[in-house]
C-alpha cells in the first residue's frame, strides 16, 4: 500500500464519523451501531439515507448539504476514495453525515429492520455479465428489504443504459411503484434539487455526450422475486478513471495501429 493511502487511512481512523468493519471484525455478529444510528450517533430522529458504493463520497456530502433534515451514510469498501468525502464533511462541519467502510454484501449487519428510509445507488458498476453483482438485482434488493422501511425509496442514478434498462424492467416485473423514470435526466426538463449535485466523473460523462438516467421506485417485500428475462444490449463504452472510452473508437484506433505496425 502506498504512503498516500496509508496517510489517508490514518487520518480517517481519527474521524468520529467514519466506521470500519469487515467480515472478520464482525465474526458473524451485528455492528455495534445497528439499530442505534439515530440515538447514538446522529442524536436525532431524522430519516436515514444510504449511498451504496459511494466512492469519493461527493454525493453523500452533496445530499447532506441539500437536506439537513435527513441523515446520510455513505458505504464503500474503497477507503482511500472515501477519504475525500469524509474529509470534506469534517471540514464543512456536517453533523448529518457518516461513512462506513465495508462490503455491501455485509450490509445487513449494520442496520436494523426499518432503520433506513432511502437508498441511493449512484453510478454503480453495471456488471453486465454478472447479474448477482448488480446492486439493483433482486439478490441485493432482498438484502435491502431487511432494513429499509416498507415502501422505502430506491434511487438509481447511472450513465449505463444497460443498468438503467435492466433496473426498469426488474421494477416492472416485480410491480414496484415507480415514482420517477428519466432516460435523460438533464435533457428531459426534470426539475429537482438533486440536479445541483454532480460528481467529478458525472460531469466528465456529460461532456462526452452521455445521458444520465434516473429511476426512483418503492421497494416492497415479495413472496417471489422475479429477474427480468430480456435481452439488453451491452453499453458500447466503459467508464474509466481518466474519462469515458468508447469501445468502438478504441477498436478502430487499435486496428489502425496494427496496420501501421505500431
């Protein structure tokens, strides 16, 4: 691990609003804040909102600033990335923000039944070849229902047409009530405060001409959970740390280079 990462981890270890626990720490038991986030940490009775796969935490912090009457918890396994949002929240003196470093697969160990009101999935990996790894799959939704209030909201914000189409079909197949379905969030005339929050990479994707999609639906328990049985075209690009790479363009450049003997 690089010195910069070690420094970030050391700093976050001193933050009162950052928590860390992996499977070996939990040892099959619940996290000590489970069921007590409002009472012991936030010290209020405001609704709790999770951002799963929060990355750098920009959205968690942005939402917390927009909605001071709600409590926000960003969750991700990448601690070095989380450092940015955690530090930003600390510097801004935000009291309605926390971060948890853990795998989302372990999330039921952190929250009690009906303890959470809303969940945000912001630009998760679409996992086009692995349905069980999609954060909006029925596998994960069944995890979320263990702590999300009945009828609680799920928000999906994504640049991936594949994930957007899959999630919309999944909501339809399971008869979830959809409140918002926007295939082009910024071009549709949709008017909402969330438009004022853009992550670093979201801004880059918009500059590349990609449309941002947004779904908002209510999660209800089901006796039978149905995965959509449809063919969905894969996205023809992939998101990368340095921006968006169009797959077709990359293949053309590669072919040209081979013809030129490079």
